[in-house]
């Protein structure tokens, strides 16, 4: 399967509607922009002078996780991805429950896009 088809393929192998990939990327970026823990880490440069780039990489990593995973996606795995990224990239331990909230919102967003509700 070539790169374009993999990005727009749903788990059942059906093609997602055109532009779903770009809409999904925008949705991920929007959710992350509303996450106070991440925004504080960026503003205070807890990840160093390239904190903004690290947050953009996180958005890209989440998009890749959604679009390239061959296994069933579990919210716990997304929570782990977010937790590890905050710890390793921003030296930040988030314990306010927001990782779980963001992970759940991202999973809902992904499901909506798979069904063409964007």
C-alpha cells in the first residue's frame, strides 16, 4: 500500500473521505493548543528553546500513531504516548488528569473522522 492510501485508509480497509488526513491533523493541533499543561510547557520552555517544535512533533507523532498503527487503537496506549512525551521532551510530570482527558478527546476526534463527521 502506498503512503497516500495508508493515510486515508480506515481500519476496515475502506478509504476515508478526501482531506480527512489534513482535517485530522488540524483537529489534533487544535486539541493540543487547548491543553493547558502542554501550553504551559511551551510558554515556559520546559523543553528548552525548541519547545514549540517539540509540541509540533508531538502532534505529528499522534497523527502517525492514528494513521499508521495496524493494531486496534487503545486509549491507554495514547495516554502512555502523551505521558512519555511530556516527561522526555518537556521534563514534565502531568498528574492533573488532563492526559487522560486529552487522550479521550483525541480518540473521539479520530473516530469522528473515520466516520466522516468533521
